[in-house]
């Protein structure tokens, strides 16, 4: 269940660390790396987005569409705009939906990769074990594939996926209330 609220706040956090503007390819790579690190270290992604391999590396699929401006009525569009090939923070959505652990991962990813340009981030993400060249299309990247590449056992993967499934089910129930 895609969390546009948390994804918007994660993107805004990266944009604030970058003085309010980033090339969209750089932002999409930083977002993927943060989501991936959260899954590997805490057993949950931040965004709950669908991950896919594209020509320029792994991408958060729904987030990519928001960056491309495909939903002008979205929460994302209230705070973040894409102008040419740059993503610009228009207003601060805050960080109230992000946990401290998520905020720390965002800061750590920016510290580790924020000085790289988008081309260097594309090369880096092409080296991740889960990326496959889609040759102009997209290939889904299941969370399990990332966990296997990070050395999780099959039991750990199964337990993590059960926990993620329970989280998603609870969020759906709470959304109905």
C-alpha cells in the first residue's frame, strides 16, 4: 500500500538537504536507496512503493509517476513540483509521518550519496544485485529479491514479508475507519 504521505516527506527531506532542488534522476535514486536501506535494516520500506528496474536503474514506480507530474491533485504536487528535469520543494510537508529511524536513514543516505551526481548514482544502482536491464521496459523488483541479495535467509524473508503484509492489512483497515 503506497504511502504517498511518507514518500512526499522523504523526498522533501532530501530536497531540504539539497537547498530545495535536485535533478529528478538523483532524487529518484536517493529515494530508492533510502527505501532499500530501511527494508534491509528495519524489515520495512518507507514508501511501500512498487520497485522496478528501468534503464537508469531501480525506481520507486508510483513515485516516478508523481515526479513526472502524472497526478496534479496529489499530496506530492501540493509540496513538490517538477520543473524541466529538476524537482523543486514548493512548501514543507513536515516529517510527522516519518519515524526517527526513517529520518536517520534519509540523513545517512544523503551523507553517503548526496555528493554524487545523477550519472554516478545511476552507475551505482546498476551495480546492485537486484537490478536487471529491462531494455526499455520495466521489470518488477520484489522485496524478497533485495533481501536475498542482502543475505537474508529464506525464513527471515518469509517472516519479514508476513510482517509487511500485516502492516499493509492494518493500514487498509485503519483507512476505512
